[in-house]
């Protein structure tokens, strides 16, 4: 990555994060986002779903996770193990405690329970966080690369949905060859099926 590209990403990240922090009514917007998510066919049909646990000014996911627990769907959350994300089957919000970066993660005594570990090949759908997105599916993360490394292990056919506030949509996210576009972006006002992903699928047939 060139210095100019890194600088552009840093400036874009700072600008969108400032807009997100200033957004009024984040709780209500988050509820609206998950009303839309609950109607997306790929989500409806998914048996095992990875949720990120929202923190600070991110879309609030805990209410949606709470609604899903106890149902027929398997809910999975990530936790940091060194430079990588491991996956954990969540049975209750009581399984969580504050972990890396102030994010709720599985309690230390539960993380290595083999019955609760989830392989990435078991996922039917991922809800992916990020700072900024464009309508082609481009995603700008926080810069540490945790989700980039996770997504590199995920088959391209598994749907990636990005719950995001409308203020996180930008004209163009700088992308590199290894970056994975998301399939769907859901804001408080619309469901966006990303055209770059559709184009890739079209070329593969």
C-alpha cells in the first residue's frame, strides 16, 4: 500500500468516525437497521450467524443478539486470540465480559470449551462491522486487520452483511486486491445489494 493510499484511508476513517459519533438517535437507528436485517432473505434462511458485538458509536447489536438467543438459530460471536479472531457459540449474554479493545467477548473460562468453539466453515452468514462502506461493497475497517484475516478464511459464497448507519456510506472506499467486498449493506433507511459483488458473480458463470 502506498503512503498516499494509507493517508487517504486514515483521513476517510477519521471523517466517518467523527460523523458516526455525532449521529443523534443511534439506538433508534440501530433498531431500524435490524428490522431491515431481519427481513433480508439470506438472514432469514441462515442457521448459523456471526454477529459482531457493537461498541462505542457502532450500530448497537446487543438487542438483536438478545432477540435471537433461545431461537432455532445458532448465534456466534468473535473473540481476539493474538492477531486473529476465534469464534464462539453464544448461549446467553451472561457468557460475555469486557475483553480486547473494550469489546464484549466470551468469558475467559468459556473460550476454550471445545463444545462452544465454532469453525468458520460452519457459518451460514456473517454480520460484519466497519467504518465506511460504498455501494460496490467496499469496506474500510479500523486498520488492525482482524476481520480481513477472518474473511480470508470464509468461502466467497457465504453472505456478508454490513449493518451501518447511512452516514457511513461514502462514494468510494480505497480497495486492495485482497479486500473482500460485502454482499449487502443495511442502513436505517435502505437495503443495498452491492453491485460489485453482483458483477463478480456474473463473471464467474
